[in-house]
C-alpha cells in the first residue's frame, strides 16, 4: 500500500506540473496511465463498475483519472475538453500495486480565481487534514466526520453527503464507510492496522448533487463550485500516517500495510 500510495501521489504531482490552459483532460489522463503502467501498477478506476456510495455509471469507468471541473464534484470522465484559466480542476487518482490500492485526490486552481473559490479549495484541504488528525487509534470513525463537518459549518459550505470516504486495501472500497459529517452513534472504533481513504467534498452552495448525462459525472444541483481532497492513510499505534504523499517513506523490506 505504501508503493501504491506513493505512485498515486506521483501521478497527482505529474498532473499538477502539466496542468495549464489548453491541455485536455484526456491528455492528462494518458500521462497518468503511462506513469502508472511504467511503474508496474494498474489504474484502479479504469474498468471500475461502481456501486453503492461510490457512484455507479452506465458501464465500466473508461479512464485512469477522474477529472471534475468547477461545479463537477467527482467522477468526471477525461475527454477532449480543454482546461481553461480560472477553473477549479479536481483530480482523483487510484493505483493497484501487487493487489493493494492507493487512492487520493486534489483540487487544483488554474490561474487566477475568485478569493471565494480559493478559500473553498484551501478549506477543503484543511478539512481533510483535520479529518486525518482525528483518525487516532481508540477514536471512532464518526470523529473524522465531526472534525470535517465543523470546518465546513464554520464557512457555511455545503458538504456532499451522497459520497463518502471508505476503508481501502485489496479492494478500493472496503468497510467502513467514512462520512464527511456526523452520523449515527459515532461509528466503529479506529484501530491500528486499518487503512482509510478520507475524502471531504465541499461546495460554495448546497449539498445536493446530480449526475450528468454520461452517467458518471457528479455535479452540484445549484451549479455552485466544488472542491475535493483525499488521502489514503494507515492507522498506526502512533497515529495516522499518510500513504499518498510524494514524501511517503518507502522502506525496503517493510511489510505491506
Ligand atoms: Mg476514494
């Protein structure tokens, strides 16, 4: 999982370095797929059939990245669409290495955007980090959602509720679900050895979302801008460890967690 996480981080860094007005989302996708396959990994999303809280399209997902622009929240399909200045571009990447998954997402700002849009992006990133900080052994899954919800509420943002974070391991989506809001009785106890993908999705408007005609792309119903950040983390005795950062340690001979 360290290797899968590290590769996903590399792919997002590659996308960041290539992201500019005029490049198409399809070109970014091809760069990402080439990087993953050259490293011996398989893209998690290509061929994914979806299900439950994680989206379900009309068939297999056709690409290696999800690229969602402005009011698109998640699951945008790369195409010949050009990136333009002033857009919020959310990129989600997944990789499988030796059967183990990594999953992460970032929202990038292309050129100048409104202060409001930038604050949405910064705050969603901050909420992800607050959610990760709450993922301590002995805490509950609900503590993650509470930390994320508190940050959204402070700013008056919408929290997309239809899609949630998840356990991750030999499948991309495993139990437990990790909501980005308070729900139920606090949820399952967090224990060392668990791996989670935490992924807040905030909007400048309401929390209602719909799906575009392609059957995959999730959009805000009110057309408001959305941002999405995600990391895969491992819970260790010492606390949460982010697996999907470029600086993630690759320890030779370490066990796969
Ligand atoms: Mg995910």
